[in-house]
């Protein structure tokens, strides 16, 4: 025993300890079966050491390894679990049952510790009845909002949706009931409602020229309309643009944003702009450098050192009111930035304005049924009676109300110009809340059954039809786009003077006829802003599908408008339905389809980690062997490596491989940039070369101008500026099947294209790839041998070999030629499209590879590619269609 303890100090690492009876010359033990403790090559305890006995043991390493294990064992023994009591540390013969509640039965050395634990146990949670009281419930809700922001509809969603924590918010992901097809039917024939209040709003105020000068550094005219577009600058339309880092176009994109200009005030050059962005873009956009020097100031009406929503009388007490807006924001966090050299001001209006989205052809019907234009009232100190004194403002309100009434006669929301804006002031919708849910129907069908004295006169009907036709063609006039929602003072007045639910219930109880309309009090007027959202703009079928309206409100009025909309028979969607809405529109969804933006890169990293973790949780026998399926990257898309390999192919001559040919070995590239998509001119040219068709590929689409011939000189000229470019495409399967995430887009061979003439052709089938990596049993055996051959390694749970069974290890081989067909790109979104009636996928492909494919294909099959899911060997024919309008660009430096 003494020898074992002192061996680490008496011997160095080079000292060799031989087993008893060993031969020093050979460093091997004698093969005698009569040694103490050994029986015919087996240990007494049953362990088998006859096969894998070490030749020698290093004293220093052996002692250190055992010391670590002894230390871990002692730590596990001496550490008391959190659920254990103090008396459990005593020997069993000293324990008594009364020790659990009577600390005096314990030894004196343990009484103090037991009393401390007993005090902690006494602070139990309150009963459910006490916790469900309004005051305690409100305090608990306010406490839970300190870490993640709650929307005003959070409680409503939490009872009906699966909630997720994303981007600092608690959001509803999907309903707890099956509603995929009902939600699609609502978007196709009626209305779907979503809460988009988590989108961030940044307000810019200042001189128009200064604002446009600063914003021009974030965009470019080559990518489409900018912040200076005429219709958007007038305030009549909502604009959308992809912003880049200042002066870095076409590299370093940030993401897409939408913006609203406040209509001009006569005789003033001061303008106001709202920029709506995804929460992941807020930090980037809040640092827009529109002026040389920016000073920050704290939020007004906030006591320094006081907690948010706490009165100055009792700083230590809990919040007395419900948190409205951002409950996680510190009171010292600046929400306003002023320039010291100009009048430019930036305000952070996150969670200050609520945004609801209504999707579907009857969205306008739901809005006109749920809301009514405000009426005049008697003078008082509130904001609306003060505005009623001004005849010009009341005349403007009457014009806005007339436009609002014209919406009732429109058959579909898609008839209006995209991005139309309408300002309005409405009555409190809670006053006209129906007693039961009633599905809002279009007024066009209702008017067909009207006859007799209730019929509308022909002259009035003709006038309304003429105004409605003008509204559909030209949209809302500029002066009707004004709204009092732009004024902070009006928003604060509306929030502070909102009628409480208790007062509304008292008013309902005093009504003689239950369910009748309540009188509108002076404080029951709310300014809103209606913004039209365009529908499907890609393809030539189901045009304008998914159009709708966005409803902007002041904070504090979320549930007051949400419940009346729900009572009009709308469906409610979450984050998952937003993704499906983009897929059916064949539009990119942020941040899923923006791998070049910082938010897109972060999303792909999280997605890869999530998919890999899900893959590892499955038993090895139940996992998909992606090596045999010829899929190198089933959980991510190596865009950089793909662009480099296709750049190498085109530089070497661009020879197409027929079947399983040579492997591509990319050269070392010191600094290359990968661009995702191009400018408008290049995209239209590439779209014409792809011979765009309908979703199912039945007929070709008409082009405004025929593209130039696709010859070698045209390809070389195009690739001079787009050699390292990946373009966003839309793929439509020509036969059955459903594309999946990270599906492989491949080049068909000439033999594959001959199968298209056969009836019912699906596509070729890839042969199983020969595994060049060790199998499951080989990896496990090598792991056991490595641990048995070196006893100096401490026993750990991780495997020495950093391999995941069924996946290719890093670095990856050639991604362009790893399977039987050349790889063009990958799918970022894929599913069966109910709007197109076939499987559709969205993804990115290499521009050099696409041009090489189009150039080698006959005219009747031009634009045909192969699509294969990661878990399948079956290729399926698909038609490729590029976007004729720019989406965004991707700059990715190696």
C-alpha cells in the first residue's frame, strides 16, 4: 500500500513498473497460470485480460489517471444532493424519524445547517387560488416579462399555441390543434390573422435631403427602387428594400426592410420616416450614421435610477400596472438619438406601435366589419374633440371615411395597388363587439339579395362604382394617407385615456337590451394606419395570392382590436404559418433564405446544430446513412466551396461530366467573394435564358423582349462579372414528389433528358455510394481498442474518434461531383405547394454551373434540372425559374 501511494513521487514518467514476475529484458509478464489472482488467463472478478494486456505501465501517467478518478469519486460521495436532508449524512444507527421535523433531535454540529434548510423549505409557493388573484397574477406576469418580451396578445396565444423564445420575444409558433389546410383555405378564400408586433420600428426625423443622403449609402439603384422612389417618398405607398452596410454595396448585406414616409406638410421640408425591420436587424439599423455626431439621451418621463413602470413614491414596491411595450428595456437605455450638428433625430419605437397582418382576399371585408370610422363629439380636453374644432381636419377625416366605405364594395384585396396606405380614425371596436363569432362576408354578395325600397339608387351606385374604379387603378390620394398615429402626443393621449374593461362591463350592464350598441365616449377614438401588402408576384398562376392588409395601432390597444377581429371568423397563424405563406408565394423568407446576411448565417448555424443534435439522439441503427446516400452536407449548405469548385470548372473549360466522372479538386483561393443574385438587368437576362414556364411546366411564359442567343461569347461576357455568383431560383417538380430541406439540385445528363419523352417519367435513380469511411462496428471496435491499449487515458464519456456515424467528417471532399450527377446547388425551402398544385422548392444554384447546363441542353429541355432529397436516391425532374427582380446579394469572403 505504501508503495502504491509513494510511486508517483519516487518514480518519474520514464520509470516502468512491471507486473509481479515480469521479465525486465522483454517488459512482458511471465505466462504462468499459477500466479496469485490469475486463473487460466482470467481475473478473479471475471475480467478478461488475456487478449489486450498492456506491455508495460508508466508510473507517472498511471498514477495521474487514477488520481483523477479517485478525486471524481470522492467528490461524488461527499457532495450532498439538493434534495437530501441533513440527517442523511449521519450513520444509519443514529438516524431517527423525528429528525425530519424536529431539529433538536439532531447533533448540535448539524442543528444550525438544518435550521437554515428549514427556513428555505418554509418559503413555499402560494396556493393556486392566491396565485390566480388579479394582483398576484399581474405581478407574476410582469416578473416573467423581464427576460423575454411579451406581446400584448401573449396570454391569448399561450392558451392556444406552442410558444417559442426567439429573438428576445415569446412568440406563438403553431397552434395546438391541426389547422394547416384550414389556414391555407383562410389565406385563399377568407382571412388569416397574425401578430407582427415583434417587428422593430425605427423612426427618422429631419430634413428630407439629409435623410436621403444618409440612406443612399445603404442601398443602390441597381438592386431596384430605393428610399427615394417617387410613390414611396410621397407617402402613398409602402416601400421595401434590402439594406447594406454603409458604402459596401454589393457586399455585406444586412437584410430586407419596409419603410413608410409620412406625407409632406405644405411649406415644410421636415420629413418623418418609419423603417420596419426584423428583430435581428434592430441593432444594425439603430446605428445608421445619418449625421457625423450623434448624442444619446434617456427616454423622457423616466426617473433616473427608478425601475420601469414603478411609481416614484414607492421605488421598492412591485409594478402597479401592466407592462406595455418592452418590459426588458432598462430605463437608462437610450431610445432617442439627436444630432448636434443638424435636426436629425432617430427614435426607437420598438413595441410602441402594434402591427397586425391580415392575409386573404376578404381581409378588407373583415376590417370594414370590425371597425367604424369615428364620429364627431362634444368639445373636451381629449385629443379627438380638439381636432373636431378644425374644419380642415374634419374634412380630411370625412374623405378618409369615404375611401374606407368604398372598400366594402371591392371583391378581393388583391385588386388594390400593392403598398397602398390609408390613414383613419376609428371608434373603439369593443363597443360594437358581436355576442357570437360571425364570419364576415363580402358586401358584393350581400348587395345581390337587396331589393325593393332598400335598394341603392342607380345614380349613387354609379358614382360609387366610378370612385371604386379610380381607387383600384390609382390607389389612395396623398392627403388621405395622413394619420394622427404619426404624432407621439396623440398616441400618448390615446394610451392614457383608454377605457378600462371594468368600465366597459359596467356600460354593458346598464344597457336595456343586451347586446345592443354602446354609446361612444369621447375617449373611444383611436388613430390607425392601413397598409396594403402585395401577394404572389412570381410565376403566372395564382397571381396576387396571399395579399392582405397590415393594421398599425398605438400600444395598449392590442387586445381591444384583436378580439373583435377574431370574432369576425378569421384564422390565427403563428411563425410556422408565416414561413408557409412565403413558400406558397414563392418568395424568400427572412432569415431562412438570406444566407449572406449576418442573421441568415446565425440562423443556419443554429439550424445545423439543431438538426445534428436531433440526428445524434436517434439510435445508430435508426439513423439515415447519408454516406451511402451520397449526401455530403445534409444539415448545412457549403456555398463557398460550391462556388469555388464551379469557378474552377469554368476556368478549366467547363466540361460536363456524363455519369460518375473525375473528382474536382479546387485550388487554393486567397480572397474570393460569393455574390447571391445580381442586378435587375442581369437577372432578366438569366431568366430569359432559363425559358420560364408555369409552375408545373405546361406552357412557356411570354417575355417582354426575347433574350439574346445563349452562345459561348454571351456566356463568357456574362461570367466576367458573375463568376463567383449564386442565384436564387424557384424549382417546380414536373412529376410527383415533395422536395425537402437541403435537397440537392443536380445537372441531368443527355440520357436523363431522353426519359422526359416517356409517359410518366419520374427521373433516374442514383446508385448507392460506396462507403469510404469505417462502419459503425469498426468505429466502436477501434474506440474500445484505443482505450484498452492505453490505460493512461482517464475514462471519459466522449469517444477518442471525432466521427459521427453516417456523416462525412470535415473537411468535405468535392461537393460538386460527390454523387452520380454534378451538383448545382441546394434547397433552402421545400414542400408541396397547395397554391401551385405540385412540389415547389426555393434555393440557390451556381451561376457558372447553371449557364454551363443551359448551354449544353437542347431548346425544348432548357431549364430542366434534377432534384434529389437528402434521404433518397431517386432523382426527380424539375423546372428551374430564376427571379426577374433582384432579391439580395451575398458577399462571403473565404
